[in-house]
C-alpha cells in the first residue's frame, strides 16, 4: 500500500480510495483484491513514471488478468511494456530484458511505431510528451488487426519483447473486447464500495455467526467463570443428588407398599369367603 500511495501521490487520508478500487474490481472481475494489490505493487512505480494514473493501471491489471489469470506476472508485464514504449534501455537490461538497437531510445520507438502502424499511432502528444501507456495501447488495439502479419510480429516484439508476445496479444485482446475500458469505468465509480461491502457482510449469515461466537466467548468469560453461575451449578448438582437418593428410597418403599397391598388383598379375599 505504501508503494502505491507514494507512486501515485495519494495521501494517507485518501488511502481508502485504493481499497475501494481494489475491492470493486476484485469483486467484478476474474481476480481478487489481494491479487490485484500484488499486481499493482509490481507495476505502480513504472506506470506512474509513464504518466498512467491509478485507475488506468488497475483497469489494465483487471482486464489483462481476466485472460492471463496471474496478476503479479501481469504487473511485471505492464512494467516492462511501459519501459519499452519509453525506450528505457538501462532499466530494461537491469530486468534481464533484451533491447534492440532500433528501440533503445524513446525517439527510435516513436519512429518504429509510426512506421509499423502506417502513421496511425503516435506515442507523443501535441506538446511532444510521451502519452500515457493506457492511451497508447488503446490506439494500438484499434489498428492492430488491420496490420499485416509481419507488421504485427514486429510491433509485438517492439512493444513487448520476444518472450512476452503471448501476454502482449492477450493484452491487446483485452482492449479490443472492452474488458479494460469497462474496468476503467468501474475503477472511476468505486467510491464508497469498501464500506458498502462491509455493511453487506455485516448483515450476512457469516457475520451473524461470528457475532454469536464473539458474544458466547464474552459470556464464557464474564458469566461462566463467575461465582454466581458456580453457585447454581452446585445447587443443581445437590438437587440431582437428593433426587437420586429419594429415587433409591422410593424403590424400597415401592416394594414395601406392593407387599402391603398384596397382604391387604389376601386379607379381603379371606374375609369375603368367611
């Protein structure tokens, strides 16, 4: 969390917004808040440095992870992709990534992207600054299927490297299917989601059971160990013992009564005969 807050300049008082976004996307996409958090920790610094905000970063993580099923690995993929677009040769080599001489600077990457997309995608904005990674990839996804097989392969290697082509294809497909854009809208409209989920959870059966357990534990501590309850337990024990004694005596008395009854009956029969 600290890494994410620092990367995107989020104050501690606003940290709940991160939780809102993670919980909403984790609940609506094929991942979890924890996995998204892991992916975010692997990509936050690089994405923020590329000018991509938290909502767009989480949208790409959620949409891409829905296909790849591995948020941490996809977080690494986003880091590498954003570094490649900006021609960050030194940082890429530190990560063990190969860098072609035609893509070892942002200006060279710009020229290659323009060439391979036939002038349709520009990684610079009107002021000459590198656009954010989300917007660049949005434009790439729109023209990708119109490129020749050779241009697709070369563009994929330029943007993702030789070893990450499959992830790159999945990433582009997530844009084309609208998954990432949908996740972006969800992230933008996530305010208060964590609190709503908490309220729903508190009203669920699990919450009720946990509340019962906590209450019973409190009862055990405050009542079951008290002298008052011990008194009633002792009283009950004495009552049961007394009842047992009475029952035992009743057994003997019952025998005497039965004999007395039998004697009386025989006597009555004798009197009747006389």
